[in-house]
C-alpha cells in the first residue's frame, strides 16, 4: 500500500495526544456508572460499561479511518499482462446488388457496415485495418491504417453509394487483398511479422473464374481467410432502385422478382482451404460475436510484460468511518 498524501499521516501524532485524555474521560464515566445503584440504572436507562467502551472505540477507529482517507491510500500490486502480436486485418466486403437484400435489416450490406464500424472503434490501437469493396471488380478503399476514423469515412461512403455494380468476383477481391499486404511489406519490412487475416463478408454468390487461383495465392502467403455468409436460407428480392420511397426489385426475363438466396458452398470451401473459419449470419445480430470470435482465435501472444497496478482505497476507508460514526450514534441513542 502507498499514500499519495503521506503528510496527513502525521495527524496520528495528534491522535496519540488525544487518546490519553479520552481514555481518562472514559474511565471516569465508567466509575460513575458503577457507583450508581442498579435500580437507578434501570430507571434512567443509563448505558452499561460495554456500551461506553463501544462508543469510545468506534469514535477512535472512525478518526483513524478519516486520517487514512486524507492520506489517499492506494493498493499496489504487480500485474503480468500478455503482449499480443500486431494484427493486420483486411475486410473484403461484397457490395453487389444482392447484398442490398433486406432479409437482414436494414440490409445485408448496411448491417455489415454498421458492425465493421463498431469493430474498428473498439479495436486495440496497434492493430491495423484495411477495407476492400468488391463486385465484379474490386477496389481498395483504405490501405492498412490504425486510424478508425479513416475506415469509418469509407464505410460512410459505401452506405451512401447508390450505384449498382453487377457481379461477385471473390477471387479478384482476394488478389486485391494480397496486393495490399504485399505493398505494406515493401514499405515496412516489420509488417511481415504481423498477424495477417482476411475477413470476407458476402452472400456467397460467386460469379468469377479467378477463385481457385486466388485461393492458391492466399495459401502460399499464409493468410487465413474467415468467411461470413450473410442472408437467410429463404432469400429475399433484390432492390435495384427506389421510386416514391418504394423499392424497385430486379426482375428476370419472365417479369418475376429475382430472389437472392444464401449460397455458402464457395465460402465454406474458401475458409477450409486457407485454414480460416466459415460463419453464417442469418439475422445480422450474430455479426459482432462472429467478428470477436475470429479476432480472439487469431490473436497471438508474443510475450509478457510486468506492470504496476494502483487501486484507490479512500472510498473504502470513508465508508468505514461513516459506519463507525453511525454505530457510535446508534449506541448513544439507544441509552437515552
């Protein structure tokens, strides 16, 4: 234990001076009590010697506690905490029209963007995040950065983007993600020591021809790809635009609404091939827990460090002083 204001501990010297005086007064009171007759004590409800002693001790201990409060005590302990390897995490987000289906509210895409934003706000400061949006093509929205505001800026851009870009080429998104990691290694050689992970969010409808080669490249790089399939099994129509606040859905050549259904096959295969996990978000409420589980799974401890932890104790002593004063008051009131 340590004290932030140790000069107040000198008040104990004053307390040592007061103790003999208060003890003399207590002794005198007890002699008067013993001199009183038993009927008189009963009639006037005079306190017993034990109650006087209790009041005396409660008062002294309360003063001791108050002096300690003034000295601002802290509990000191040595804490060993793990040091985690820095993580470079790249989000690959499918922004094709099918991701705008509303079987997940407000839509598959919007819900994913909300959760990514919250995830970035609460990430460890040393971790870096990259963001890639893909349809038939892929685009790097943010290279690896520790700044969550930078990621949030591009997430807001995607929320407001109304342009429909057809296609879902997961293979191209993977190659783009690798280019982000490779470019970072060229800039900073220590980046090769970081834990590198992809999180791919899609409804799984891959229409590209590059997936097999891209998976081979990812495996050679040692990057794990965790996939999150979003959407319900029964599917939902695809809103392409809005007119007077009402959605206009994608229609097939027979004039029927095209239903986008969750297709997990390619996503599961991709995760298994790269050593990642394949997850499924049916309602969208599962997404925060899924992302937290992925990071917990991939987080690696690279060492430990020792820190000193300080915990303030003045509140405990203050409550003790209050309780002791209250005890003395109640005992005194009980004999009146």
